[in-house]
């Protein structure tokens, strides 16, 4: 009976230790996810400013509509290249 009690105590201590380790890993994962979210927001903001600057730069020699068309076509080509690259990776 005593060995059964020791086994139970050992199992409980193991579960407790694993729970602490899991808690630390979950905390690290949440910090990494939060940082990833902040990075994505910063990258999207930076890309938005780059696109706006490109639009303003192209709007001087071209009409505003022409500048928007050039940027739109460039972004569509970039998206197409990303799609083709992703398809190639999935094969």
C-alpha cells in the first residue's frame, strides 16, 4: 500500500512539474505571438507609407489616375509572383 501511495505522490509531482513547464511555454508563445502581431502591423504600416510615397512621386509626372494604375498593376504583378511562389512551395 505504501508503494502505491509513493507512486501516486510521484505521479502528482510529475504532473505538477509538467504543468509549470507548460505554463512557461505558453507564456513564451503568447509573447512571441504578440511580438509577431506588432511586427505585422509595423510592416503593413511601412508598406502603406512606401506605396503612398510612390503614388505621390508618380502623380507629379503622370496624372493621379495614371499613378494609381501603375501602382495597382505593380501590386497585382507582385501578388501574382507571390501566388506562383506559394504554389511552387506546396508541390
